[in-house]
C-alpha cells in the first residue's frame, strides 16, 4: 500500500508534535545550591595535614600516627591534593581516629574517623578573621579488636574518598558558575 504525500505530511507533523510534547514534558529539575560547608572545598589543591588523634587502642595494635599520616598523604596526593608543609594561610586537613568499646560487646570496637578542613575565615558577626573548621566528613565502622587496625585504615580511606569527592563536586559547581 502506497501512502499519499498528504498522509506522509500528516504522519511527519504528528511525529514532530509527539516529539515536542515528550521533550517538553520532561521534568525540569532545578539545580540545588551547594551547602556552604561543601562550597568551602572549591579548588582545594594544596593543604597542610595534621593527624590530631589516633586512639591508643589502635596505636597498640599497629595503626600509628605515622602510618595514618603516610596513608592520608598518599590518598590526598593520589586525589590531586598536594600536601605541603603547614602554612597558616593554606587550608589544613585535620584527621582524628577514635574508638569506643562497651561491656555489652566485649570484642567489638567502634571506630570513628573525622576529617575536618580548617581554613582562615572571617566571622562577619565579630568582624574577626580566624582559623576554624569549615567542612567535615565523619565515618563510623565497627570491627573486632583483632581487625580494628585494618578496619580503621579502611575507615580513613573511606572518609578521605568522601572528602575528595565533595571537593571535586564543589569545584565542578564553581567552574560551571553555579
């Protein structure tokens, strides 16, 4: 069966109409502004590093300050953030690794890793510059006492990956003018 030119034009017009309606009916999702805590991580490419705390339970099992510092330095640099000598003008990544135990589960250890970025800011209410935490990531893991150093190191890795992902997200938003 052959179609006439008028049938073809009607089919083409209907197809265009359907395509236009479908494209116009797509949900419009507004871009959300990043929270200031995340936005403060824009273009974070050079930082100081301070290991503020590593719980004694982990140190006793081999996860030392030096090992945490080396691991953080390597992970940050692999993520594109150069770790430099501490400079008061540069942001500082501060790492804390704490544990908690309880009598109800004697072999369990809760491990919390907090990574905070301290930066020079101005508190407008006080009209005063200061160094303060502007962003933080917290990870909580549970392990046996025996596996706590390995799980602690993994928790540091997870927290650093989250931090680096937020920094890349903030930078991408900034570069798009959002």
